[in-house]
C-alpha cells in the first residue's frame, strides 16, 4: 500500500469471500481493500459452513449484510446502496434496513465466480441484501473487462457502501487513493489485468 494512502478505521466490518481463481489477478482489489481498512478480512475458498466459519469468529447473521449480485429493479434508484428483499425489490424503509448493521460481505471474483460463491453458500440468503448502484463507470476503464457495463471492482463497491453506511464521503475517497495509484502504475507500465505467475510469487 502506498505511504500516501490512509488507513480507514471503519465501523462496519468487511468480509471478502474471494473465489480461488481471483486471488492471482494482477489488478485485483481484495488485498488492497483489506490493507486499507482496520476492520476487514479476506478469505479464499468456494464454500463455508456458515457466517462464523467464514469469519473465523462468532457472529450473528441478523447483524450482517451481503452485497448482492444486482437487480434490475434497483437500476435508476437515487441511492448508491439499496436494501432489497429476497425477490430483488427495494425495501420500503431503507434506513431501518441499514440500522444496527455490524458487518458486510462482498463476493470477490468475476460475474460467474461471484454467482458460484452465492449459490454454494446457502447461509448468505439469511443475511440482509444490499445492491450497489454505481454513480459512474469503474475506474478500471479498459484495464479489466467486465461482464456488465455497470460492474465495479470489489474495492469500489465496498467504498461506496461504507460511504452510505457510515455517512462519510471521505471514507470512499480514502479507499480510492491506493486503487487509483495501482491503476496509474499499471497504465504507466502497460499492464492489463491478467494472472500472476505463481512460480515467482513470494
């Protein structure tokens, strides 16, 4: 992480469930995110028994939410973070849906990998569901191809979510500093998002 970036002491904990095939992406953001937040953890795998198993400590599902994979019904919503029901419909009382939230889970991987994580972990359906409605395209630009034009990186989605949940726009900006630095370096060096060579990893 850049010395210029600032660690964020987030109130809402972040747990990133990372698909194994995503951990070697050169421009992946999960590790960058966990290094930028005081209360964040990345776990790599395909399935976990329950929330506590994934988190590695006791946790109540009712206190946690998950960033859902998206919903057609949320497009066009004014708010950047929308709480939805099991059918994908925005909840009437958004403030109540966010009240008392202690943690948020993000699924890290491409569209197909994130879907695989969702379907392999049935306990995720017990959590509150939120959808991020980006206010612009991903900072990735042409460095990483996404399945959907409104897709953003895990870091961008979490940064936007924390801005809403903690009521502080500065949280998002602090998280984007090291991400912008990573992308600027990649563009200078002509690097596109690809797999790291595991043979040379330390």
